[in-house]
C-alpha cells in the first residue's frame, strides 16, 4: 500500500512538472515579443560560470507601498515593441499598444524576474553591448528568451561545430 501511495505521489509531481514545461513552451511559441531596456552588470560566479545580472529601466518606477509580493503592471509598447511602464494593472481593458506583465515587489519598487542571464563561459564580450531583454509574453506571464543590442538585434553566440 505504501509503495502504491509513493508511486501515485511521484506520478502527480512528474505530471505537474511536465505541465509547467508545457505552459512555458506555449508562452515561447504563442507569446508576443517585447523588449525591456536594461541596466546590466557583469558578475562572475564560481558555481554558475559567466552571467549578466540584469536590472530593467521599468524597475526605476516607484509604486505605492504594498504588502502584496506579486502583481502586474501594464507596459505601453512603442512602434518597435519596447515596453515602458504605463501603470499598475487594474481591471480596465488593455489598449492596443499595452500588455500585462507579471512583477514582484518590494515595499515601494517594481522588480522583474529573472534578474540574471546565464551564458557560456568566455562569451562575456559578446553580451557586453546588450541594451534590451527579449521577452515572450502571454496572458501576463513572461519568459526572458534572449538579449538584444541597441538596434534590437538578438545577440546570439557563435555556432559550435561538433565532431
């Protein structure tokens, strides 16, 4: 009986994990692309290798003090799909050039996750000119899918040949 319960719980955990991956794949494939301006820093971690710590211009906005840890903001998109803070989300309908974007908060500031971008060791100079984070957004959920330069060109590592 105990083995049956363990098998059932394991199956539920695996199913939840697979569903989570499926949801993220849906955001990547069906989501709208938008760009957020960066204020990057380049640290290096012994455990993680090379990565870029990210800050976003949107995080500069001060908000009313809130006890809620998560929420949504409305970003206004320009003609290049660069998002800027419009207002904290409410129940009003979105305009054509607006998108709902999930945030976390500290007491008075908006925080956007993820706040780092991992890349292959030795590619620091390639990612140094990054000016924008590339996001896929669907239903308020977002995923960071890459970094872009000042002209919104995605920064991609060189392809490596395998033998």
